[in-house]
């Protein structure tokens, strides 16, 4: 599945549950997304990235990591592969803005095609009757 397809499906589910996503992305070209890849799980660093990291300058390391992320948005053709990881971190608000924003952060990882979800929100989802997020 491509990230653009994931974005479309997640948007429909969220809208059907009377919420909307309020992520404002500063490094995402589309401006709004549901998360991003965890860099360097599905590829090695290139020589330029490696040389910046070897220098040990925190600002440069941060930039390399930030620029290596691929965002889950309506434009992105990145395809989820057998070995990858990405975040799912929407910021939920009600369409009429009468409820406070809430956010969650899951990491979805695929190792040799097996999906692993790193999270710990089930208790909150069950309490709020939001089992569609489990």
C-alpha cells in the first residue's frame, strides 16, 4: 500500500467517527499527514548522510534524520515494504472544535512482512468507546 492510500483510508475512518486530523507539518510538503517513516530501517545511509553523522554535530544529525523521513500524506507514493517502520500520530479534533485536541503516537513496524504495532493506548480507547482505533 502507498502512503497516499493509507492517508485516504485513515481520513475516511476518522471522518466517519466525527473527528478530523489537525496536524500542521512544517517539513511535510503536503502540509498535513498522519506520520512518517522511521529513517534508515529500509535503507542504509548514503555517504553524505553518513559523513554528517560522523561529525557528531547534533544540529546536523537532527537535519539528516528529519530530511530522511517520508510523510504519510495525500501525495506520497512511498510503498509500505516488508521491512520498514512508520509512525501513526494524528492529532484529533472535533469538526466543530468544541472538544480539546488529543493525540496518540503509534509505531507500525514490518519485519520480514510481519506487522508489529508499538503502542499502549488500548485502555484509553476502551474507556472512551473508540474501539475503531484498536
